[in-house]
């Protein structure tokens, strides 16, 4: 049997009917806060711009000679 079922049953019987839900909400809040702390400040690197192409007539293949 899973431990969470035993804990939820104990909380339902001995503490209050709302206790398991409040505990689950507390864990959900802790999860959201930790997610924001761990992954919040991360920003993706900006993409590099491609190098400009050489001007016309320079750097390209030589023109074909007509025979």
C-alpha cells in the first residue's frame, strides 16, 4: 500500500476532512515557487544573424565563357 494513502486516511480520520487537500495545495504551491526560482531567470540566447552576403561581382564563381 502506498504511503500517501495511509497519510491521507490518517488526516481524514484524526485531523480534518480538508487537511489532505490543504496539504496537497501546500505542495503544489511549493512546486510552483521552486519552478519559478529555478527556471524563471533563464533567458534563451539571442540568435546570431547570418553573415552578410558578398556584394555582386565579388567573391562569386567566375562567369562561364561562351564558345
